[in-house]
């Protein structure tokens, strides 16, 4: 019997780098599910027929109940979670303004922290590259 090959195209994930008062928003995943209790930037998977910006707007509304009118591309790269056989294309946008008050709908908790403190948190491995870039350009943001 022939084994059917699985589609190994990367899933696209969008992330919001949300800034306010010289701090960045980080969120901690729930204790159950993939990557329990790891820290991450808010965002999520692209759905069919969505572009990156539409997906991020939808995800931030679902996760944090905020509206985003303007975002700026910051970086994109590929990352593979080998143990989970997950191939991702991760796209990040900077957000400096949003409408509404943040309400936590899906995470264990969220925090506003100084960019220089990102290394103090146990982040998803797929976020290490963007954290390094953020810390390198901290004074320019």
C-alpha cells in the first residue's frame, strides 16, 4: 500500500507587535494545548481568502477585543517546529495605535513590558528571531 504524502507547505501565522508608552504587549498561552504557558506576541493563523493584514485584524479582535486601523510590516521568516512537524511562515507587523480597551479572551495573561526585558520570558522558539531583532533595534522603535 502506498503511503500518501502530507502537504508540507508552511502555514502562515501573523503576529502583532503592539506598542504603547515605549512598552510592547506580550501574551502567555494557556496551560493546555501546544506550547503550554509559553509567551508569544498576539496573532494567529491566516484563514482562506484572507491577506496578512485582514488575518491580524481578525485575530486581535478575537483575542484582545481591539480594532486595528494601521499596521506596518516589520519582518517575516520561516520556522519549523520539528517535534510537532509544523512548518510556519511567520509575518510580523508593528502596531502603534488601536481602538478599544484590551480584554484578554484566550490567553492565560498578558503584560506590557520593556523591549529590553523580552529575554526574561519563556517565549515560543519561533519568536526568538523577532525578539533578537526587536532588542537590536530597541532605541529605533
